[in-house]
């Protein structure tokens, strides 16, 4: 007699993981890009540093933004909360960029 096949993870779980991978990749990129642009504008507009220096420091910080976003996506309770958290971070950055319209 053969043993019955073990049931693997269901389709819902697989879609959740796929959604988190997309959120980490695409959403993390969006967070990093928007946060970097917003940070650059804040540093320049606040007259804290020259434009080239602001771009340099914000670009260096973008690696941390991306890493934190990607880690947070997989730490969230659900894929929906991960996407919502990314949207909450992106919205103020996008609003700031829209308000200041370079």
C-alpha cells in the first residue's frame, strides 16, 4: 500500500507569498525612490546642504529605505497589510513631491 500524498501549502498561501515578493520588489523600489526624492528636496529646500551633497546623502540612504521596506513586507501579518503599509509610506512622500513640484 502506498501512503497518501501529503497536502502541501494551499493556493492561498502561495498567492500570499507571491504578493509579498512583488511588494518587496516593486513596493520597496517605490518607497526607496519616493523617499530618496523627498529627502533630497527637504535637504535642499531647508538650505542644509548643496544640491549635489543632498542627492549623494539621499541616495546613500535609499539603500536603507529599500532594505527596511523589503524586511517589513515579510514581517507584516498579511500581504494586504504589507501593501497598505507601503502605501502609507509612499503617500506622504508623493504628496510632498507633488506639493513642491520641482
